[in-house]
C-alpha cells in the first residue's frame, strides 16, 4: 500500500535510478518522443482506434478511453488505474494491449468527483497535497461501488461493435485497484474469465472483508504480481492468495518480483522497473491468450 514506508523506499530508489514522473511522461508523449524512450509503447496510428467515451453508471458518467483494433470483434478488458487515476501512461498501456487484439476500456475510477486528470499539473503523488485530493475520492471506492462500476463498464463494452461478448472478458488493476479485480470477478463469474493485479495492496488479510475471501465465488484465472517491498511488509498475503485459489480450483500465477517497489509497473512511475514490468506484461498476455477464448 502507498504509505510513509513506501514513500521512503521510492525516494531512495529515485536517488539511485533517476526515474521520470507523470509530468515528464506526458511531455515525452506531447513531443512525439515516447517511442524513443519506451519502444514497447510505440503503437502504429492505424493499428488501433482510440475513442474518448462517457460510460453511464448508476453514480454518473465515467470518462474513459475505449481503444480497440481497427477491425473485427475482440475480448473486452477493463483497465483500472492506480491511485493516481487515469492518465497518459495508462492510456498508452491500454493502447498497447489493444494492439495485441483486445478491446480495452481504460477507466477513470474517480469520475464521481472529477472528469479528466485526478491531480492538477504541478502536484505529484505522494506529496501531502496530492494525498489530500486523492484520499477522499479513494474512500468512495468501496466494494459495492466497484462492483456497480464493473457491471456498468461491461454493459457498455458489450454494446460496442469491437467487442465479442461471447468470449470471456478480463479486468486489470494496479495498486488500490488490485482488489477491484477480485471483487468484480466474484460478482460477475459468468462474464470475467481472467484478472491481473500488479502491486495490489491488502489482497489477503485477516479481516472478514479481505478480497481473497471472494475467490471462491470467481471463475477467473489470475495473475498477481507482487512488489518485493509489499511482500516484506505483508508476508502472509502471498500464501493466503495461493491457498484461496487452490481451494477454489482456479489457476493463478502469484509471484513476488525481485527488486521491485510498490508502483513498479506504470512507465510514469518513479519506481518503474522496466525489466520486471515487461515480464509481468508478457505473463499477462500469455494468460489472456489462453483464458479469453
């Protein structure tokens, strides 16, 4: 989870590695230099179709990016961002996934409070002023709200010409939204066939409402990519997750990625670990190819 210890780890990592932040990533994108800095995100302009869309939910309209291959029907994937919200890095990740043959909805999890960027220019997480903005919005994303959103997102996707609704869909979550994938899969076992979470916090605890207790209601295969420092803080999370999936009879790739810190997969993260992020990405694609058919 994103707390003071996470921040200290990140500060130490930045001093040693000099990673970029959200604003710098956006600048690269605006300059047309993203493909030079991150070749894996260089997507041909004609290979996918990107649409800014508004998705109706019981709590309002969610501004999202819908991106899909230029032709055909494809499995639907919902991509929830981390606590910093929907931004250019996640739109780039969604476009990259779409180029692999999926219809992807990159969602704004904070649409109840804000349209567009969750953080104003000049304010970077985890600064106190960033937390003051994000934490109240994050507090609204309780399990019932997440499930309601997931149903609305899939309802929207299933109405799109680019989506093959006869095939299982998938959900992806980062940091805070790792748990969202588990809640959604348990609530929609007939629609969601795969979930992927990256540096998710609090996925398995001793509390009565722990996300891992929902696995028995799911039909989804899973990938849980755990940050090394998250595992050090919560050493029981991995074994509890493994036990939950084994008891449910579901296939799950649950692994700690060496040398990673909480927040290591988005390319605009100051603790981005490209080698390990690419490994997790390739494992995700392998899982999707097998499960979303």
